[in-house]
């Protein structure tokens, strides 16, 4: 008789633990499904944070804490937004485009056999690309490069050299590199120019 009580107790305990574990697993799956579903409709999957002093951006969908980012790129709208905190309400928001007529992106990868070059025409990207900024703040060339990487889903090594071969609004050809000219952009009359 004692054997039946023990058997019944162990069977009930096993059933209880199995049911509790199945419920916990199912509730975790529903919670994750809800998070992904709501993130998708809130554009979190298309929103990327460009964090100062970091080499790569991070998708907002993968962030669970508060991160300070200087720029936010929305891949769905192809828009780069200035994200620094403004202490007073005395600022003006500007939506701007580039003044460049044509741009070719050149990635130079150092190699033992010599440097390898890859060229990308980014005119179609820049044609629809918008920048929303405040107080005439301009992104760096590296930030523009990261936005293009997010948009095209192409990523490169940190040691690669990045050059922008541009034809400016005057028809002059120039080469801007993220190493030497990273902070060369300025905003005038809702257009971004390079001041090299």
C-alpha cells in the first residue's frame, strides 16, 4: 500500500513539473512572438542606432536597454535622423539632401598580394536618402557609409579604406576618404556640401 502512495505521489509530481515547464515554455514563446510582432510594426527591425566611438551600428530590435546614439538610420524610409538631446526648444529641424551630382564608393581592402578595390555606384541610394538634423549638425562620411551598408546589407572590415569619389555641384571630381576628410560636411540652404 505504501508503494502505491509513493508511486501516485511521484507520478503527480512528475505531471506537475512537466505541466509547469510546458506552460513556462509556451508563455516564453508567446512573449517572444509578441515582441517580434510589435517590433516589426513599430519599425524597430528597420531602425539602426549609430553609436559614437563604435565601428558598427546596432539594430534597435536587438537593444533592450537605453543607448545614447548620435544618429538613427531608418532603412525603411532611407532617412538619417540626428538624435542628440536638445536641452532647449530653441532649435530648427532641417531635412536636407546632398549637393553632389554623382558618387561612387570605393572600398580598398589591404591584402598580402596588394590592395583589392571594390567600386559601388551609390547614386540611387543618395537620390532617395534624406537627413533630418537640428542646429546645422552634419553627419560624418563614416556615418553616411554606415547608412549605405545598412541599406544594402553589405558589410566590410574595419581596416578597409573607404573613399567617396564624387562629382560635386560644380562638376568637379573629388576624392573624399573617411580617414582624412571624415568631418568635411557642412549644411547650407538645406543641402550638404563638402568643405575640403
